[in-house]
C-alpha cells in the first residue's frame, strides 16, 4: 500500500542533542512538508520541498534543518538551537501544489 | 497570499444534532479547498475536497461541504452527529501556484 511512514513514533531527546526524524513516502509525490503541532496552535510549517535537492523555509524554520537527496525521503533534524522542541511533528506529501496532502502518523518528540 | 480562518477552536454538539464547522478562506486565484480530520496522536485524513465543478461536495463518514464563492466560505456539515465524530477538524486551501495552507483547527466535542 502506498503511503507515508514516519519513524520513530515516540522520541526522547536530551537537552543539547540533535535528533533526526524520518519521513519516507512511496506515493511518487514531488512535494513534501514538515509541520509542527502544539496544542491550540494548529499546524505550523517548518520546511517544504517541491523537488529533489531543493527546499524552502516555512514559518518556523529556526532550529531545524532538512535534506531532500531522494524523492521519497525528507528527514528533519531538530538541532540544539531549537529551544522548545517538545511537540508532535507531522510529515506530509502532495503530488503537486493543487492536490490533497497525505500525512504520516506523526512523531512525538519530548525533551528530557 | 492565501489564508484560512476557522471560526471556533472548540465546538460542542449533542449526539444526533447537526454539525456545522465554519471555514472562510482568502485566495487571489480560484482555490482548491479541503477538510481533514485528526484523531488523537494520529496524522490527518482527508474528509473531502473541492477543486472545480459541483459546489456541494460529499465526503466520508456522512460529511459534506459547500463552496460559496460569494461568501468565500467552505463550511463543513453533517446532519446527525455521532460519538465517533469527536476529533479535530482542519480546513485547508491551495491553488496551482502555492503550497497548502491549513487553518488552526476546530475540536469537535459530542455530548451524549
């Protein structure tokens, strides 16, 4: 079945550590997105990518980095510069800008 | 620039009553509009979408939405609420030239 896989489902990070969240899709979609979700704040866009080897900052990119070396993969690194990383992270993909988004099941990151 | 406004961060309805979740959008070009549902600790699932054609769109689980260009609205309705409808609902807008934009979400509570 085609879809988006995020891993891990739960992740714990010590302060000062970088962690990488995985996002893989087998839908052959061109565009991929990372969102952060906090209670009452909806979805906030971190980064998005329209094609391989190209990506753009979203509304809250500070403290995060991404890469898009393969069409099917769009990993997100939460760096130590992100001061409040505890949140639910969602990855999504779209065939093109005018089509619906498909979402992974999310990764819940907690700083311990 | 596009934007989406969802009126009411929380909506409560009695089981069996009408569900109405409001969404207004702003777009300088013809929009594509979507409603998504999110259950706790999961990703978002597409409920329904409007691209072109018929303005009344039917989705899964008995939901429907009507695109009203004159009112720039895309409200979500369901004639009779069920306990299983309790979730968070997101309205989204996109077009051919820009990334998808989500509203802040409305949490639907179903009262027994």
